[in-house]
């Protein structure tokens, strides 16, 4: 399950995964569930801003922070991602 929200310039994504979900049983997703994880985690990374995206040479000047906060509960994983004006890729359905 993925839910995305946008509040002014702030992008918020909420992701939840369950080990026994039909989508998670696919062979490409099995690797993610090999380890049994239990805990709370935080990650900060830099991503490209959506300002001046067409000029690839200036991407290193247009970086913004992406903050992720997650919980791993053995068979269930959930995390929240927050950034300000970060570029998000859209999947083709």
C-alpha cells in the first residue's frame, strides 16, 4: 500500500508492506523478506529538487533532504518519507 500526499511544497509518502500479501509473494520481492527485522529506524538522504529539472548539469546544486522514518515488525514494515520540493517519479499503470 502506498499513499502520497502533498501539502503546499511538502511531499509525504506512506508505505506499508505485509509479508503474506499476494504482491509480496512474487519472486522479486522474496529477497526483501529473508531477514527478520524488528525495530525503529531513521534515514536522511539527498534527492533532486523539482526546480530546474531539465538542466541535468545543475542537479548537484538543486538537492533537497528526504527524511524517512520506519518501523519493522518481523512480518510487517511501514515507513514515512517527507521532503520539501523533492522530485518524485511516477509509475506507469
